[in-house]
């Protein structure tokens, strides 16, 4: 999604999570964005 001021990306396969938000006026990201998404297989005990 985008308009004249901001460009926002979502991840539909991951429940519609927000992936990135970048201002178009200055080109900066509003928060840190990972370049690679790796799903982790973590058990209930965190191991």
C-alpha cells in the first residue's frame, strides 16, 4: 500500500504482519527492516 507520503508492505502469508514502512519524502524506514525472513522452529521450552 502506498500514498504520496508513505509506502507500507505487509506479509499476507504470515497473518498480515507489517513488514516495512518507508517515508517517501526522505526515503528513510520508520523502523528496522530485516532483509531476510527465516521462520524458526522453536519448541515450547525455547530449545
